[in-house]
C-alpha cells in the first residue's frame, strides 16, 4: 500500500540496450526464432534453439507492450520446458484460453498473473492444482472464471452430499501449499459461508491476501489461522463492521486496507472507537487505508487536558481521533482518499505518506497506491489531469510513470485511457518534454497507440491521442511503430464523423507521417489503403460540394505519398484520381492551396514513365497548358504544370498522340511561362532528390524540357544554397550541366541558367570552406 516499487522513474535518456533492440525485433519478426504449424497455425520454437528464463520472460513482456495479442498460438512457443524456461508469467488482459495456460503450466512457475483473462475457466483449475507446488504468487484478479462459483452443482439435490465431499474430502479448492501471495478480486459466491474458509485455510504460508470486492466473506475468523499473513486487502468488501473483532486478532499485520469506493458501504458505527480499537490491537501496522470511510471522524481533534505547568512539553495531537495512539509512531502510509469530511485536508495526520486529493504529493501517492483499482484510479487520474491543466506539477517524471503504468495495466478500461491520455497531453506539451529520452518517448507513444487501438470507436480517445502525438517530432519519433499508427489514422479518416475535428486532426497527422520518410514507408501507406481513403474523402466532399481543410490536406497527403513511389501513383490513377482532379478544379477554382497540392501530385505521376500515357488526353493536356498561365500560389501551380508537361514531352514527338493541343504549341507556352518566373522566388516545395529533374536535363531532343529542369536548379540553388547545392553535386548534376554548356542543341538561355547553377554551387562551396577553416573563439 506504499508507493509501489514497480513505479520506478522512467526518465532515461540512454539509448536502448542491444538486448532491448533484439527483443523488439524478435517479437515483431517471430520467424527469426519460430516456425508456424501449417495446420494449427501455432508458433513453435525452431529446432536447435533453447532460451533461458530471462529471455523468455522478456519476450512475453515485449510482445504485450508492442500491442500484440497474447493468445494460445503465441504461448505455444513455451510449451516445452526443455527448450524454454519461464518462472514469472504475467498474462494480464490476454486472450489466452485453458489450453494455452495448460501448456504454460508445464513450466515450474513461481508467479502467475491471469487478471482480466476472460477466456480462462474452471477447466484450468485442475492443471494449476497439478503443478501448484512451485507457485509462490497467484493473481487471479477480476473477470476470470478460474474458481468454481459454488461448491454445489446447479439444480442438484441428490448429488449435493457427493459434491460437498469432493472439496471437503480433499480439503482444498486451490492446491498451492507454498503460495505466499494471492489476489482474488470481485468474486461472488451466493450464500456459501464455507467457501472462503475452504479456499484459504489450506494456504498456511500466505503473507499477502487481496480479496477486494469479494462477497460473503463472513466474519473473517478463518483468517486467524493464517499465522504468516502480514498484508490484507479488503477494499470494497462489505459489512466489515462485523469482522472488526477478527481483524483485531491478526496481530502480525503490517498492511491493512479496509477502504471503500462507495460512501454507503464506508459508514461504520462508533467510528472513532472502531478505528482506535483496530489500531491499538495491531501494533505492527505500518500501512493503513481507510479511504472512502467515515473512520477518520469529523475532524474535531481530541485534546488532552491543559497542563497546569506552563513549562511542561505539550503532547502532539491529531485531527483523526481514532489514531491518537499513533501520534508518536506515525504510519508509513495512511489512505484517506475520499474519506468523509475530507480527512486528507487536515493538518495533524500521523503518517509519512498520505493518499488524498489535497495536494500534488497526496494525488501521486494515491495514484500509485490504487493502480489496480480502475474505479478509484479514474478519479485520481482526473485529479492529476486538473493538476497539470490548472496548476503546476513538480514531479513530472513520477507522474508520467504512474500515468503510463495505469494505461498499460487497464488497457480495456476506456475511462482510464481517456483520463490518462488527457494528462499525457499536458505532460508532453510541457517544457519538460525536451528532456525526454528515446525510451521515454517510445513508451509514451506505444502506450498511446495501444489505447487508441483498443478504443477506436471513441472520439475523445482518438482526439486525445492525436493531439498528444502532435507534440512529438513527426515522423521521426514514431517511425518505430509506424504501421500501427497508420492503421489507426486511416480508421479515423474513414470512420470518424466527416468533417469533424477528430477526422481533421487525423488527416493532418497522417499527412505529417507521409512527409520526409523513405520509399518503404510511402509504399506502406499505400499498401494500407491511404490513397483509397483520401480519394473516398475527396469524393465525399465533391458530392456535397464542401471545401474544408480536410479536402486540402487529403491532396497534400497523396502528393507526399506518391513522391518517387510509382505504385502509389498508379493507385491514384486507378482510383479515379484524375476524375476527382477535374471535379475539384471546376468546383473549387479559386482555392490556391488546393490547386498547388493537386498539381504537385500530378507532377509525381508524370515522373513515372509507364503511367504518362494515361495523362495523354486532350482534356488533361489542355488543362495543364492553361495552368501554365496561372498566378495561383505565386509560381507554384504554373511551375508544377510545366513540370508535368516537360515529363510528358520528354518521351519524344512519337509519344505525343494528340492532334490538339499540338506539342509545339504547348512547349512554346511553357517556355513563355518559365521566362515570366522570377529566379529569386521563394518556394513552397521540398526535394529529397533531383533525379527526376536531372533526367529532364539530359533530354536533348526537346530543349524545352531542359529549360524547365535547369531553371528549377538555378532557382533552388540561388534561394536555398545550403540545402540544394550539395545535393546537385552529390547526384552528379555539375557534370550534366557542364555537358549542356558544351552541347550545341540547347539554346542560349538554357546554357546561361546552367552556368548560374555551377556558379551558385562554387560560391557555396567556397563559403562553406571559409566557415569550416575559421578559428574557434576562446
């Protein structure tokens, strides 16, 4: 009940270890260590491999953290204890069944956590009992049907005695004689007072017992037989007033939790006396949780009679009457979250740490203490959210640790994910984010993606997740989990409200993911359906004649996704992309940004030789030629139209199959447009490679193509020398330009522009050399 030991500070700027990198690769590429049975589809460790427990347990951990579904087919990897070793197995929130658990129990497990494993049934109990000698810790938790919910068969009268004898003759429900730690939560037994005594009495070695939310526990007198018990959790156990006498006999207890989440169940008679009796009879108690109860009294301090001597040292007092015996021996931890009369806000509390909502320290203590309790944890996370939004949190890294742990543990709890992601937004947005290391960033992003994947249908969760992800460097920070994030964003674009905020922010994030990534990621975007989803969105806007930023960004996304990625260009054409281009052009003729994005995309399509013939129609070419005269968005639309036509003309006169417009007329209009452009114009474009432009620079049969290409190089190296001069040199551009100057076919203006590019590169190189050789100050 104290600050939980697993919540270590996650601030770590060190890079991931080689082991961590290897484990992440292995869980994402199981074929490196496994083969797949062609009939059962189960994974099987490859012959000749053997893995120690340290590696096997890490594989399980990393597989779950990576958002993979832990099921029987995966668990089958560990069915042979001769080649794989497991001791501590945590299957929380998995879809494993009785068969999968049975194969795991071939291992000599010492820890087993099956909380929220809803597919595990009573059928697994026999296997646990068969291999229970080695178990030291068993967390059954909630939503698990492992234990029989009755000792009697349903609708049975004749067999009743026989049924009772099955459990009583053998003397146990769980045969785990060495068990030290047991958690059975929210387990309901209908009116069978003998159930819990039979369950617990044989477990003589228990030191930790959690019966949170269980019903019909009786007076708990049977717990007195557990002589080693030092931690007892009775959170949300009703009618504890009747068990106070038994609890007072558990004299070895060091940790006791009798807290409640509902006020009506937390009302005790004679609260001050009841608390005093408990505390005075449990002399070793270091941790006590009475959250949600009235046991802290009304807040009126009980003072000892005034001393007659003014010189006598005053005796310390407490605002919690029932704890007066602990004033000189304060608790390590005292749970006061949600107590009646706001006990956590009192001044004289005999405890070193207090859970409550009075200040930051109390909220963080509460979050750590109630990490297993989604109903209370949601309230605490809301307190933490308000702390970050309206006040200042001093211990940001500890708060971050708690929020991530809460979200990871309660993946299926929507409200935990919403509260946690909202708090993450403010944590990541804060000035502290510059100090986050690679591990921290990746864990935050992975946790967010896990939560978004689990609650795709919830607008608030999707909104929180996208807004938080936008605080990172996109795409650099998310490349490690690129595919999963793309899946989520495509779902947002296709399934969320058309034109709504969530869809808009989703498409903005998707566009950011498409920028500055290599061809592998761009093709992956297309493979996952990005082009089709964008075209569907555009079709919707055209049908409704609605222009919005989502429409604009959809074209921008396709522009990015098609860059040097021929298969995506083909997907655009196959998906009626040109039809939608003409539709947007006629429906929204005055939208400059939209026109620029569309023409940028068509420039990418025109770069693909095998697709250019699909643009060779009178309608398309006439539109491109007319756009040469456009002043929309500066020179960008005219520039991109010229680029499209240059590529189409580069295939030679024979490939120009149109009678109208004529090739020579279009080329003449293109040269006139180029000469109108100002070489000093700043650009709204980003080239990762000059390969397509340098290709056009070598088209001697059509100098007009060279004109556009060399003008582009002259402009970019003039305005952005630091970005583009080295790129020209690196890709062999200077040699190509020298050839142009010494060749008779290009006309004078082309040679003049080529000379300009060479000069720009020379000047930049000389300037860069001077800066490099300059002496350092001091």
